C-alpha cells in the first residue's frame, strides 16, 4: 500500500511538469497550486480542486493539457474527475479509488544528497533541527524539478515532529497573492495578516511569483519584518537568486539576502543513478544496474524528470508485464528521451539569429555600437543566451567583448521588464526564440 500511496503524488508532480512545458509558471501556480491528486483507477484520475470557481476554469481551459499529460504518462486516455473537498469521500467510493496521496513522502530521509545539493540539504536540516539562528531567512534557489519543494516539505515535517505546538504556515507565492486579493475584496485584511504574521515557521515556495506585484510585495515586506523581529524562522524557494529578480522590490531583495542563500544545481551522474535506484525501490520496481545507468546517462535535466521516468516504467510494466531490459526501457521512454535530446542552441547561434532578425552583422551585435537598434538587439541576445544556455553573467559578458557582468544583468533586466508589460515586444522576443530553436 505504501508503494501506491507514494506513486499518486509522483504522478501528479509529473503531470504538472508536463503541463508546465506548455503553460506558464503563473498559470500552473494560479490554477493548480491548491490542487492535489486524491484517487486513481486503471482508467481514471481524480483531482481535488477546493475552489468551485477554479474547477470551472480548469474544466473549460485546462482539461485538454491535463488529459494530454496523463496520456503521455500512461500511454493511453484517462478520464479526469475534478472534485471538491466535500466530494472526495463520495468520489472514492463511487469510482473505486485505489490510491490516496501521501504528503509525508517528502522527508529528509527520502532526499538523495549529492554534490549539487549538499549545502542546501545541510542548511535545511540545520533549520529544521533548530541548530542555528544564522540561517534566517534561508533562501533556496535553483531550476524547476531539482528538489527545492521537497526540502520545504522536509523542513515542515521535521519541525512539526519536534514541535507539534508550532504554527507552521506553508504557502506558494501565487497562492499568497491570490489570498491577498480575496482578502482585499472581502474586507478580511486583518484575518489575512493574522494568518501569516502569527507563524512560528513561515515556508513559501516559488517566491519569484510575487515580484512585480506591488500590493503583494508590500504585504510580504511587512510580514517578513514582523516575523524577523519576533525571531521566527523563514524559508523561501525560488528559481533564481534575489539579485536576478528584476521586478523584485529593493527592500524585499535586501531582506531575502540577509540570511543564507543556497543554490541547487542539476545532479551529477552518481546522484542521478542514486535517485533512480531510490525511487524504483520505493515503487517496488526491480531495475538492473544497466537500466539504472542507462536512465542516469540519458536524463540529465532534473530530479523530477528522473522520478517521472521511473514512474512511467512502473506504470507501463504493470500493464504490459514485460522484462525491463535496457532495450525495453528505451522503448518506454523514447518520448522523454526525444525531449531530452532536443536541440540546445549555442551562444554563437543565438547571436547569429538575433543579428539576422535585426538586419545586423554578428560583429555589429557584439561590438560597441550604441545605436538604438543595435543596443536593443544586443540586449535581447544577452537575454536569450541567459535563458537558453547555462552560461553565467560573467561568461556572457566575455562573449560581448568583455562587458562587465553588471552590464549584462542590466541588459537582461531591461528585456525582462519590457517582455512583462509590452505584448508586441513579448511576441517579437518569442519569434526570435522560435527562430533560434528552429536551428535544431
């Protein structure tokens, strides 16, 4: 039963990741942030959506990508049921639900530690065990799917175990914003503030989503000050460090940087292999060393991708009862491998395509010309390189005739700001991105 309880939450995380390839992070956070998988049968999947309004929106706007994601995981059509809190028990009875989510899966014991996440794990454990007051706030950042949310849950579980009397508040950045909007509309600002400012432990996931939202940032600022002055621990996660959030208010940025920042990088081969082996054991799946190594060698993006691969193998092997050889696993995961091996543009290719779009030469784009057209093209090229490659700000500066990393950051921030508010400009940048990706 434990094996099944783990798997449904994994399936839901994989569904969100797959939908995230088509939908924006804001859309995922806004409409699916409060959702959780509560049941599954051979041909149906049940999702708890607490808000009736959100259920209606998901049913109309997002049912297609939801079903498509499940179809990719199970290689077949699945019926999807959206239910409210009051419907969960009835839905389970009526549809013969076999599984329920187990939020206790995300603990320190289940977190695979490697060189890429060792410091973030150690800092999180120190916070959970109350070993230090220096890590306040603890700010964990890294790309999607590397384990940031896992560490937040692990902190929550450990603190709750040690201090059951604590008021622990866990929220996603998008949900914090939506709750504030509702509080303002209904005149319940006092209740909203009491909820967050009375926390003994405040955990907030995807804090980058509040950047640029003036009222939300104001509330976050005052909540932060209240908790900090009361010596209450805060932990934030984000897809980037505070210094690289152009729309984040300066007064929030300085507070996020007051404590300790810990980054999580993509796992190395040994850690990826350990993750695959650990996940397969939890799912009761026997994978040979050859299969484990094959997956670890071919999937390098993030932890969630690795766990999704194991989950897909488990689901398909249960249906087809086939021997899990390297050849068979390769067939099962061919779609995921195809996505993995898709074209990764080079800085040279990005510069070339951007220059072509603006009818410039590569030399002009990389050079010192400050004409409006050339400067804009150069800023977009820097933005695209930062977005599409793993190069640091310093590395990007070197490509553009040794420009300082602060100049590069300023250029990227200008493009991010304009993309956020100018639809036509946003479309132009997306067209350039499409041209770059088409090179593959």
